[in-house]
């Protein structure tokens, strides 16, 4: 059974993969690529801030859902 922190880490890695599958957000993709290797929740929280900062011009339903999920971490 996964702990709450492990669930958050797994969710973050899935969100990074969603970002990596997009074409028009190159800087956020770079941070998401780095984020996939993180396993500390504290490091992930910092990385989320960098990713969100670089997603500010990403639009659409998937963008809203992804940003909201990142903010919930």
C-alpha cells in the first residue's frame, strides 16, 4: 500500500509525462524532464513552482486540469 507521499510523487511523475507529451511548452518540458528523476517531496514541491511558472501561457482543458493537479500537490 502506498503512503500519501508516495501517491503524490507518483501523481507528479504522471503529470510530468503529460507535460512532456506537449509540443508548445519547451521550457516547462525541461523542468518536467528533471522532475521525473525526483523522489523527495520537498524537491518536487520546488520543481512544481518552476513548472507552473513556465506553463503560464499554455491554454486549453488539458492545461487547466494539469495546472490544477500540480497546484494540489
